[in-house]
């Protein structure tokens, strides 16, 4: 199994989403030691925002691109190659202004490419990135999975929509929520998230054992 871990929180070592997502990746590797893990840290190495060279370069034949077009399209190609190579994708983000981090949004912009990750046909758009399991690890200061604040959560609906558009429909969400309430709430949120991580890892280990 090939695992792609994408982290995007600007909080560094204090990030709850990064901590839980990294824990999940580690436990999945432990469940199947033959697994490979690729880590893309979008804070340490942010992807550039798409610009005119990118917007024109992706529709320009490779041998006709300017050096700048080739450079920015090449960045997108690498990100896409990582996605296609992965069996499991783990996306970690903080809940920032009711949505995902801007660094993760740039990653989405680079992997959502007509002709590469989706295509238009007579029946409409078709996602080309199939057969993936995706885990979204979302940390938030408040509670957005239930109650009146649900309508303010634009992160999970957005990610589910864009990933589904690209063909990734097997998506599971791990929330680390309420961490802005206080130390007790942080501990409770991490305990709940870790329990879900452990359950996922246990299932993965069982699947590996059955396949052996």
C-alpha cells in the first residue's frame, strides 16, 4: 500500500490535525510494513498559487511551453503523480475561517486538472482519480459536526465535493473539534480522534492478515 500524507496547518508542532494525521499514517504503515509513505508538508513547501503561466501552460503542448510555463506545470505534475501513485490519501487541515487552509486549497488547484484528474465527455464530467481511500483530518476550535454551527462548516462539504468530482468518493472524516474551548476539551477531542485512528489501523491490520 502506498500512503500520501498531506499536511497544511500553519501551527507547526502545535497542530492537532498534523498530529492526528501523522499518527494515522504511522499506524497504517505499522499495520502493513510493506507500505510506502510519502509526506507533503504544504507549510514547509507551499505550492504556488495558480497564475497566468499555469492557466495557459496546462493547455499548451509540452514542447511549446515557455520555461516559466514548464516550471509551474511541472509542479502540478509532481503533485498529481503523488496522488495517482497513492492507494490511501490523508489530508490534514485546520478549520480556518470556516474552510480549509489556503495551502491545501492551492494543492487542490494543482491536482484538479482537466484531462489529467477529470475529463468532460458526452455524459458530463468524469473523475479520473479512482480506487483511492481518503481520510480527512480536520481540527477546529468549535463544534461543527452537529448543532447550529453545522451550516458554517464549508471545509468538509467542499473537500467531499471536489474529491468526488475527481473520482475519490471513498472519504472518511476524522474530526478533532472543540479544541478552542480549553485543555479538557482538547484532551477529549484527541482521545476521540485517536480512538477512531486506532479502529482504522486495526481494520487495516486485519485486512493485511487476511490477504497474507
